[in-house]
């Protein structure tokens, strides 16, 4: 849901940089109703943004219904809050942002899209091909594009495999710094360091520090392999502005259990 406190989503993203959590919803993993329930649990726990997408198995047939279900659930929660003087309506104004695998995984109902370049892909389709195909749709739909450099680090997981990425290893700090400088030079607003969905290990803190030191203008997102608040805090302390988790949220079939787990996770992240 588009926040009324900001004129655009990127200003919201910048304003909440520092210790914020993003829940990543994979429409191929859950029905729209289940996805919406997970999002409500996450926002109630303190998540400040919702990504919808995945590295495989997503297209307009499952992305759009998922985005619509999430938006409707947020609207209902906001309305319910308006009926109780003790509750905050603004707490439910959390943007729903597309995190697409390609031009076929879009929705006009999203608030924004991470208009990304997979910078270390060896396939030009992920550098500019899918982006060219998706740009007219995004322009027509009026979905706000947020320019993002996307860099996949070892171990890479499914994202690295699908994206045909030349993975950044833990000791390649000079290289990741150069990618950060390149992303800033392109005019991107965001740099996302990704270890891969379900990765055994997260992005090494040294890579996060190097990227942060190379650019103080980019909003730095870090995801993949982060399963607990301590790991999230280590990434934040290294320089991450936002922490993204997906698999962690998929482990729970009960929304209350997910909310309780994320409350602990976010409290430790923010400590």
C-alpha cells in the first residue's frame, strides 16, 4: 500500500534505511490468500516493505493475484485500525514492490518495482533484455521504477543459477566495491547483495562493508541465508540498510507463529 507520508516509494525506502526488514513473497510457493496472511503477520511484527517475486516459477498469472490479495488485506487492516482510536492506520501503509525474475512476472497493482540489472550475469538478457521488454508495461501501468543494481554473491543458490551469475566470492572486496561504484555511476538508487534463496551462508560481512564504503549514496539491501536476528544484525552492523528474508517466512504455515518469530527477529535486528 502506497504510504501517504511520502511522495514516492524510493523516498520511503531512503527514510527507513538503517534497520528495516523486507519480507519476500514467492507467488510460486503459496496461494494469494496464504501470501496475504504472511504479509499481515510480517507487517504486524514490524516489517516495513513487501517484495513479491522469485527466481523461478513466477509469471503474471500468479504474481498479479498475489499482489492484489496483499493490497486488499493491507487495505482491510488499515480500515479496521481506523475504527479504533488506539490503533495506527499508517502502520499498514507498507509498499508492495515487485521483485521480478523477468518481464513476464509483473502486476499493475504493485506500488513500485525494483527495476534491476543483474550486474554480474553472463547473460545479456538479465543485463538489459528483460528490462527492455518490461519497460513499456511498467510505464503504462504507472508502477514506480526504482533503479537497482543486483549482485549475486557466493554461494548464489537458485538466483545465481537462473541468472547465470559470475558469483562474487567472500574475499573479492575490491570487486564488490567496484560494482557499488558502477551502480552509483549508472544512477541506481539501490544496490542489492544477494547470497541466493535458501543459501547455506549469507553474504560475507566484509563484502557488505566494502560495498558500503564504496558508496554512501546507494540504499544497500542484503538477503539470502539470513535465518535469525543475530545474522541480520551482523549484516546491518556491516552497513546494510535493509534486510530481506524469504525462506524464513515460508517455514511457517501458522501466521501467528510467523508473526512471533519475526517480532523476535526484528527486535534483534534493531537492537
